């Protein structure tokens, strides 16, 4: 359990560092727009409840996939294909910045090494 909390602390710290990067802020905003637009689409077009549509969008963008849901309309299938190709790149780019923030040395350590 301690290991979980230490890992969670490290993740939160990395997210805090990543939010200081302008590119991460842009990617985060794009992911939020993708989640909002995808959720809206699946609610309106496929008739899913909001929480199910949001869940489907999150598992689609994170490349996990949803084993039991498949769009029923042709337009829904076309949208999903475009959503996967466009959204996965943006989402993976954002995760890359979080990973970068995790391995980047804090400013205090950089200053001490430079002296």
C-alpha cells in the first residue's frame, strides 16, 4: 500500500511539472475538447447515457478499447475511426509529456549540479 501512495505522489508531482509546459497545456486542452466532443457525439448519435459515452471516449483515447460496445450507425462507425486516429496521437503525446516530467530533474537539483 505504501508503494501505491509513493507512486501516486510521484504521478501527481509529474502532472504538476507537466502543467508548467506550454505544449502540455495545449495537448491537455485538446484532449478535453476531444472527450467533450466525443461524449456529445455518442450521446446524440448512438443514444448512450453521458457517463457511458464518456467512459467509451476515455478507453478509446487511452488505446484500451471497449470490448462490449460498438457503434450501431454507419456515421458512428466513421466518426469512431476518425476519433481513434486523431485522438490517440494527441492522448499519447500528452502522456509523453507526463513521462518527460517524471524523469526530468527538479530545478533545485539542476542548480546544485551546475554549481
